[in-house]
C-alpha cells in the first residue's frame, strides 16, 4: 500500500514571501516538502520499532492514519494494524482488550 505524506502544517508557510523570487520560493517549498516527508518516514519507522511498546506503536499508527483501532475483535483492520506495526495479532487483540477494560473502569463523565 503506497503511503501518502500527511498534510504538513508548516506548509502553510510555503506561500511566497514578500520580495522572494520564484526560484527561492520553489527551493523553500521543496525543502519544506522534503522535511515533511522525512518526518513521515520517521513516524513510519517509529510505528514498527521494537523499542516502542505495542500500545505506543498502535497509537502512532492511529495518529498516522487518523483512525482509531476498531472495537470489534473480528474487524479486518486489526490485521492491517498488526502488519503495519510489526505486532502479532495476539498483541493487537491484547491492546484492544486492555483499552476496553480501561474504558469500562473509567468513571462516566
């Protein structure tokens, strides 16, 4: 699956600056895009890094994809999460279970 870079809020500063030549603008814009791509690549590495806990890896995946882990233990997206994070299906299900328990134990607001 091809990954597309997340919109980068720093790109808002990519509008031409007063007195900036088109060449300078294009160079600055390319630099901002390269930096955004590098940040995205770093986050992708972090989501599958064994140095991060399964919980952290899943949270990173959720942030990158702007999705929450499904609550259903049979949801097809769980296998995608497992693959993308380098976790086993059991580890993903365990995190899903832990979240459900924590939510049930949390006081209602």
